[in-house]
C-alpha cells in the first residue's frame, strides 16, 4: 500500500513539474544584469550585492534593471538612473568625491595617526622615561 502511494505521488509530481523558465530570453542581457548587479548594493540588506540578495526589493530592482536594459540603456545609464533615484548608496563601491573622502581615506588617516602615537610611546619607553598620565 505504501509503495502504491509513493508511486502515485511520484507520478503526480512529474505531471505537474515543469521546466524552469529563463529569467530573460536574451542570455546576453542576463550576463549584463549579473555583472551590473555585482556592482550594486541591496537597499534592504545593505552589506550584500544586488546579485546575492534574496530580498523582494532586490528582485524588483533586478526586474527594473532588466526593463531598462531591454529599452536599450547602457550600463552607465542604468547606474546613473539608480543613483539619481536612490543616491550613491546604491553603488557597492561609491565614487571618490568630497562627500565620500572620509570613507575612502579615513582608515589610512587613522592608521598613520596610530603609527605615530605608537612610535612616540615606544621611543619614550626606549629612552627610559616612565609613561605617566598627565596630572590635571
């Protein structure tokens, strides 16, 4: 009886199973979408690329990008459209400009300052001066 039920379920499953539909009829468009979505940030996940995100908004953005590509827009035009709509945050690697300079150069600045402080402390220690907190 159990074997009959399993066979019945397999037959029913195979009848209703279908072939997966491609997301686009054009494989070149899909390749462009995949490459471009690696450079864009998911607005929901924030630390995930648009290609790796499973959020519903990410799927909507991918559909919107597909539509723009079907309309003949270049990759730059698509990115410009998304930046105009969502700001530079949508880029996974934002450009270097006045508003993002601290983001790009801040870690190096902190590293230089930290190295200078470490050098001064080690130099004082090597000379034999005790490092004392300043009296207030």
